[in-house]
C-alpha cells in the first residue's frame, strides 16, 4: 500500500533522521509533509536540503507546510496550505506558478470547491478521529469523502488515523491517509515498525 501521506514531527532530531530512510524504504509513503511550525525559514530550508536526497531516493514527494515561498526555492517540492495561509500575499503569488500543492478544507465541501478553483492538486479533510498532533477544531464525517469523489481531485484524510481505522477512510473515498503521531510518537513500535502496520 502506497497511500500514506506522512507528516513529520515538529522537532526533527537525530532520531527522526535515523528512522526516516527506514520508514521511506518500506514503500508505504507517497508524500512526506515537512511540518516544522516553530522553526525559522532558514532552519526549514536546511531540513529540506537534508531530506530531499532521501525522499528522492524512495520516490516520495516532499511537501512543505504553510510556506509556499520556501517550496518555490526548490525543484520538485510541493506545499500545503491551511485556510489562513491562503490569505498570505506571498502564498497567493506562488499558487499561480502551478507548483504541486494541496489545501486543508476541514469538513467543508464549499472550501473544497474553492480549492479546486485554485487548481489544488489535492484537498484534505479532517479531523476524522481525535488527534494529539494539533488541536481539533473541525470534525469531519466519512460521508464527506464519498461526496468529494465527484470533484475528481485527489483526497487526503487527516486526523487521528491509526492502523485500526484507516481502512474505513480508504473505503469511503480517501486516496491517501495522513499519519503523524502513530508513526513518530508510538509507544509500542519504532517508526519503521509502525508504518508497516498500514497494509
């Protein structure tokens, strides 16, 4: 199964870089989103330079969270924007450059329609389950996935996804499942063991 949209932890330490090649080598991951909310632009760019050779080796698309203008500095790197990020003038300019990108649509088909008008390559709905990765403000129901299939745009499901609940999201129309804590903060399995549980 090559349907995991893997989101990095905020802190990319030695443990992360040790396990990243092992995780990507499983061929489970289609996208890797770099999500370092508290890092400076310089630090994020340094991480990109370290991660790109690894992601390229395993044919994984690297996505930068929030900062489209940073993604624009690198070849074949995409970006992901939340609804607030769409208001950023820098991001608006980069969107028009037709770089690969996706947009968070929470639990709204109307937001999804707006994202498609912007020619987003994928739309993300969630959270479907409780999650510790970020505060859950919006709750999405599985039926939104079925309805969104009519848009003929790739769909990412996000929020509290584990090896116990991901099947129902794929069965209801999600093309990819976004995973973070289950892989990087799992108390029972190492990251490379955890990712293998998605079969």
